C-alpha cells in the first residue's frame, strides 16, 4: 500500500495494477499503453444487495456519471486466492473490452478510509438474472432462443475461458447472454455444484485446458434444452471421456448456431429474445428503476439553477399541480414560473443531494408515487444543461429531447458535494405522482409536493 492509500496488486504476468480512490491504473505493457479507469466511490449510489460470498458482496448500484445501473462488487483482498482470482478476471476484461458475450467492465477503485482492505469492481448490470433463474421460471428454453444464447456465450468463451454453470451466464431483458465469472448471481460455494459441470479430465485431476469449457457449456445447453441435468451428480464420478472437442470458434459455425442467427432464412426476428425474456420482468423492480432514474434526472437539472429549469418544463402538463411552501400552482407555465421565482430568491446556486428514493404503484395504469429524501446545499455550483426535457423510460435510461441525455454530475449522493463548500445545508422531502403517457413510455408529473425540513 502506498503513502496515498493506493493498493498495488501484481497480475500473474507481473503487470502492476494500482487501485486508489480515483480508480484503477493498469501499467503499460509491450502490447498496451498505460490506462486509467477513472471511477470512484463518489460516482456510485448503492441501491440494494444482490448477493454475498465468503469474501465479497455484490450490490445493485447507480453509476451517476453514466446514468445507468451497474453491479458493484466489493472484494476482501486479504486472502491470496481471492486476490489472484480477482486479478485474473480484471486482466481478462481489460484485455478484451466490449466483446459480445462478455460482461462489460467499467473500472475499479479502493477506498483507503473504508476500514477494510477492499477493492470495488464496477461491472455491467444484467437485468434478466442468470440462466439458472430463467430455467427455474420457464423449465425449457426454445431452440431458437437457446441457439442465440449459445452464439453469445461462444463469442465470450473465445476470450474468457472458465467453468460454466447456468448461474455464471447472465441474461438481459433484451435477450442478450453474457459470461460472468464474478459471482454476481452465482456465489457458488457448493463443491458438488462445481463438480457437476466439470469435465471428466478435470474430475480426474488433470490440468485445466480449453476443451474443458466446451464440456461444461455442453452440459449447460443440454440442461437448458431438456429442463434437466443429463447425469446424476451424486452417484460418483462421471465415467465419460471425449477425446477431442471443437474449439469455441469452430462451434460458432455449427448449424445449430448459424441457422437461428438473426437474418438467417426462417430464423426469428431480432425482438424474439426480448419477448422470451419478458417472463423475467419484475414490475416492482422496473418501477423502482424508473423512479430512481427520474429522481436523478430531476435533481441534476434542478441543481443547474435557472438554465436547468428549462429542461424540467417538459415534465409537466396543463393539468399538473405543484404544492410548494403553502403555494399551489396549476399547469406547466405556472409551475415553471414558481420554480424560477424560487431560484431567483436565492436557490439558483443550490445543489440537491439525494439520500433515498422510495416508490409504490398507484392503480394498474402504471402511475407511480415517488418519494425523495435528501439535503439541499446553498452555495454550490451547477453546470449548464441546454435543451428541453422529455424524460422516457423505454430504453431503461433517462433521455432528453434536443439533448444527448441528462448530465447527472450535480445530483449527488448524500454527504458528497459537486463543487465548493456549502454555506447552508437543510434536509428536504418531496413527493411526485408520475403518470405514463398513453402514447408511449414517457412519464409526466401530475402532482408534486415539496417541503424543506428546518
């Protein structure tokens, strides 16, 4: 550990990786220049725990600067084996960025004052759960869907060779499959479960080789196609050996994969995977995500003062109602005028810090009640945000018409600051009723009540 609190860990190739509060620096090598993956604790807002292992915890989190949900894995690096496995995974993802079939890596960091020797890794969040979750829900996966899952996994397997369990293959609600050996959904501590998908030569103690991956993947595919594991894992070693197995690159040309590819004659359309994965949609989880994204977009714009208020006008309609410090305003124009008046009266330099976002459904038409607690600091500074607002939840991310999307840098987690020392910080509570547009995925504010808690 360095004097600045940074931690340096060596990979098997003796390449140093430095983890600090500002992110991770991978040292230059013969093949690649030095690269700084900039991400920090201040960029993250932890929402809930996804799973726990013996030496790690994974959280569903929100990456503020990107405006997207991520998986945040905190790893205790005291144990040598855990540290080595972490470095194997980090190195593989650094060497193969944006590979189809491989989970995306956004960076890693170390917080010196956390009190624990932990490294936090920021990974892509797959909202469809694991392949094991899907199998429990549907029993058997149709051939066309399974073929496309196989193609994606083989693409990732060509870069990242690991054992395959159904819980190590993660799914998105769009039907995409990706390899994740980071235990985001697996946390498999049961040795029998690992042996179940292990190749015969590995069971016999022979060295690991790439063909072992093909065996493991094959067992996963048979289980997905038939709904059951093909052998009895509790009756002793599997007495089967396959002397020669194809490589992942060769299997990508197999008719089972190619005949179901999008665009192939008789194959399903590009939306087939999304329709199949609709069984994994959790309406309450989706409602929470919509509410959280709305809150971050709203307060990021509000923190920009009068210029940011222009983006918020599109969130109101002619029937919207605002209750603010004893005043009731009806309609978009009156609400925007009230907000501008409030900003001109001394709130133009306010920065809004979110502490919690809670939501609950109101009826069956998609209407949502959103409650936000936090603090507002006077004396901070915001950044310009041009464009008008029309926040939509269709893509799973915030979006603004006439703009590339909201800059979330000034809506911060409680206790952090986006610029300068605050002269005054007071708690606030605000509630919104969001109603979905009958023409699409856009949400509008129908009712809003805000109060500061002095």
